[in-house]
């Protein structure tokens, strides 16, 4: 495959700080507003610019926009989401989710993903260490989507559905699945997000020492 150079598209003019500090998990997606092919290309071009080990670029992306296919995949996503909760907590239905827990919104996404305007599967070719080189592109993808006003959320699947997902999209066995990213214009708002302070999550020179701003 021949490598190419491309310039930054003028649509990506949001300051990088604003994109990073307001990007968040958007799970309530507007089902009536499709995402254009040109915006999807910008998002994927941004992903392609990320670093990878030895510039091997093992990341591959499978874009799904067809409504019927999204519906079909959405059912598998729903099954996978509940399979994960069953494995983790033994939950089998909505009544098991504690009120106000972090799982309320994700469970809603599991219901509503069938209406997502687009879904991107992040995959990789070329072996086992590829995961390290897939998530830098995925993060670029999330930030580029944010800069275009498009909401996204990084999600995973469950072994229970993987064979059917591979069959549905005709993904060869040697290709590895990493995550699934529904995309759409938000019904909610972007950021701000809450995170642990870097004074607590950073060590300075040695593990037991805090950074100067602590
Ligand atoms: C590895 C990984 C797996 C995730 N899996 C899911 C998921 O299955 N379903 C979901 O709704 N969100 C999922 N998320 C999104 C996280 O819940 C979200 O990024 C986190 O809660 C921070 O949200 P915020 O940016 O809105 O504050 C996942 C994120 C990561 C990085």
C-alpha cells in the first residue's frame, strides 16, 4: 500500500484544547441527522494521522451507515452489553441497575444504538501487539468527531456475539476487533467532564513523589 500526505481539512478548526477538554461520551444521538460521507472521511483521515509502532499502521476501520445493518448490529450490541453485565454483576434486566449508577446511560445506549446514524468498528491487522497502535487513532477519531460537533462514545462488545459480528460484516478471522464507536449529532451536550486531578495521578521522578503542582 502506498502512503500519501494530506493537509489538515479546514473543517477541523476547533482549538485542540477545546476539543480535548469538551470531548465526552455522547450516548444520546440524534437519529434523524445523518453524518455526511465527507465528515466521516475527515474523521478517518484524522485517525490515520495517529502514531503507530514503526509506522506500521495496523488499525482498520469499518464504517456502518446502512440503517438495516445498524439495526441488526444494534441487537447484537444490546445482547453483548447485557452479557457483560451478567458476567460482572449477575444482572439480567433493567431493574438490577442501581438508580443513579454509571450504568444507566450505557444501558440506554444499548437500547438506542439501533438508531445510531453511524457506527465505526475499530479493528487491526498484523498480529498481537496491534492494540497499542489502534487506540491512538481511535482517540484522534473521537477528537475529530468532537471538533465537527459529532458525538461519539468508545464501547466494547462481548465474546458471546463476536462470531455473529464477524459473519455479519464478513471480517476475516485474522483481523482483530478492538472497539465499536457509535456516532451521531448529540441530543445532550458536550463537556465539561470530571476527572481525577493530575496532582493525584502523576508521579514526579519516582513513584512515591508528587508533581510540583500537588
Ligand atoms: C475501554 C472503554 C470501554 C468503554 N465501554 C463502554 C461501553 O461499553 N458502553 C458505554 O456506554 N460506554 C463505554 N465507554 C465510555 C466510558 O464509559 C466513558 O468514556 C467514561 O465514562 C467517561 O465519560 P465522559 O467522557 O462523558 O466523562 C468505554 C470507554 C472506554 C475507554
